[in-house]
């Protein structure tokens, strides 16, 4: 544990940020799962996932390429489900 006041504060801030990042990533995973299981309103669910991913990128939680990859995968899965 740090002894210097500023170092203690950095530990606290880093933990708060980590908790927030975990919460956002969990919400994204949940939204993706819901979008793949919903039959009615699939377009709305997909739009919600896109919004969450874009927001995570703008906040610096996800890298833009990681978000683009997830968007691509969830769209591909949704189209495959719709075709079948």
C-alpha cells in the first residue's frame, strides 16, 4: 500500500475506473446476448448494442478496432439468425 497521499489517491481512482470499466463491459456482453436471442425488435436490440459499443470507445474503455470487430460479429450472427 502506498504511503504518499497522491499515490493513495491514484490507487483509489484506478479502482473506481476499473469498477466502471467492468460494469460497462458487462452491459455490452449482456446486450449482445439479448440481441442474439430476441426475435421481435432485433433491429432495436442491434442498435442498442452499437450505441453501447460507440459510447465505450468514446470513453476510452474499448479500442475502436475491438468495437468494430464486435459490431461486425454481432451483425453477422444476427443476419445468419434472420436468414435461418
